[in-house]
């Protein structure tokens, strides 16, 4: 092949490549434009000021003020920020499925005159209105139309169902308006004793998805982060039974003048507090600082929270090891007469190793390690373990062969559980661990 032919072919190939590139790019641009055009509500949701939904003769209206959502119709009440934020997030994904008629003659044919539902979104940049009609023949979509555009299109039935919930589903029912993940300090003041908790954030704990908490008064000790998180979620989810309106008068500042006061500090937001003023007829009357409301909480549910002390939050985890660094787990049964040996596999999982059997995958090892890490000591150990032999002994070794943890697991005749570490006996809630160890015993040793 001469040079002239080679140049001509090269030019042709280059031309084809250029044409293909611009054609693909053009098609991509068209797809992106089509996707952008299918978005129904084009707005930055942080700038949304209000949302209203008119359906079945009832108007639901929500307004945002000072970072909080309020329902103004059909009643005036605090709305759930989580529910409203999720709804707005959901609306951002609401898209046109199919354009049915670009120039409809009769909107009533689609149930749009009048519409069965009217959704209005107001923001700093203006107002957007979506009209919802009847379902189409498949019953999987609704006919819909933007107020200022002629096109009739369909939207997902699933999408519209979010707006059909009963109005009380949008109300805030929790005692404290907090997002537990944003809290970095907690203060509880009461006559029987006060305490303070603080989050100790660091790179390693955040990398593992854990937050380390400390008790800073009346003593300094590491707190169990799981107990603290449960406490915060309980504060958030404890149901408000009724609201007696706004608090009028001077807010008590001395702990001796109130039953208790719980204050949480939040990242980027003002402190939230709940002051327990009085107890009457099975209810605690509380002042919620963020809204100024007097809220009533059931006494039997909230008394358990008020009874907590700093000692309750102490981290009592018995074992401390990094499961990622472990290479061998050995479980001894019958006072060492039988054992299950687990080794780290090249895949990162675990394998059971026996001299007389093949190696096999054993994912239950990860469950075992998780339950061992979760073991916490109970406040007191009873006398039911005198003369009791260990049900199992567990040894953990790292990659260098060094023992990373070793302890014995006991079960008394009365069904109590305990762990012995370095000769010390600790009572534990061990029913799930006992079931797992029994399962390992049956599934491995019974076959060998």
C-alpha cells in the first residue's frame, strides 16, 4: 500500500471519528436536555419558603420560619422537619413520564378541570404549581399539568401517593426537635443529680462510623456511644400527647425550681432544651425552648428518662480488639476436649480448619466477633456461678500469632451468663452469644 492510499484512508478514518464524536456528543446533550426538561419542580430546596397541597376539599399548608416547618392549615402546629425535608427531596426526583397531549382541548377529560389535587411550591425565586388529575388507563400513573404550561403529561402513581397521607402524618410528634447525629453535647440537670456528656470526634472514630462519647461530670469516664445514641433518639421520638400553647412568664433557670432540664448542643444550630416544669394527672408539663410551646408527655414513659444517672452511660464493654487485624479464632468446648479452629482466608473471610476435613467458608465468624465486641458487663454478678465449668473458652490471635483476647464463657443452672477475663467474673446478657456458640458447636463438631 503506497503512501497516498495510506494518507487517504487515514483521513477517512479521522473524519469518521470526528463525525462519531460530535454525533455522540450531540445525542448526549439531547438526552441531558430531555432529562432536565422532564424535571417538574426546578428549585433549590434550601430556598423553599412554603408548600401547600389542596386535595379532597382540604388545604394542607406548610411554612418555613427560622429553620423550622409549621403547619398553618388545617390547624396550626409544628410540622415534622424530617417528613417535610424528605417530601421536598422526593419532589426533586418527580419527573414527567410521558407527554400525552401538547394542546389539550378539554382538561376535564384528564380530570384537570377542576384538578383532584393542587401542589404549590413557593421559593425565593417564585411559585410553581402542579395540577393532578385522574389516573390513566393503566392505573399506574396520574395525568398532570403545570399551571403555566399547556402540556398534559403523566407522573408516577407512587410519587403522588406521598401527598395523600393524612394531615397528622406531617406533624412533629417528638419531644425534642433534634437530629441525633448533629448533637455534640448533652446536659441533664435535676435535683437528684446532674450530669454532662460530650462527644469526642476524631478521624478514626468518624472513619469507623462511630462517635466516641465521654462523661465529663460528675466524674470523667468513657461513655458507651450506643447508649448515648439510644438516649438521644428516645428524646427525639418520645411522643408529645398535646400542646397547651405558648409559655408565658419568666423561664425558671434554677434546677431547684423545676423537676429537670435537658439541654442538647447542636452543630450549626441553637441549643435545644426541654424543661420539665410539673407533673399532673399522669403527664409531665414541659417547656420546649425552640418553639416556646408547653408540651405534655406521658409520665410513665418519660419518668424512665428522668431516672437515668451518669452511671447508666458508662462504657462497660469487656473486650477491646480490632477484628480487622485478627487472623485466628479458637473456640474450646468440654473443658478443651473439643475445639473449632477458624482461620482468616485469603478472601478476607473465615474458614474452618480441621485435620480430618476440608477447609470451608464460615461467615458466622463475623457474627461471633460482632457479638464479642458488643459484650457489656452488668452492674453486679450473682453467686450462681460457684463451681460452674466454662461452656466455652475463646482465644483470639492477630496476624503475628499474639493473643489479642482470651476469656471463658459460663452459663449457670438458673440461666444466667458470665464472662471470666484474667480471673475476674463479669455478669453479661449472653443469651444470643450462647445460642451462637451452641450453633457453632452443632454445625462443626457434630460433623467431625
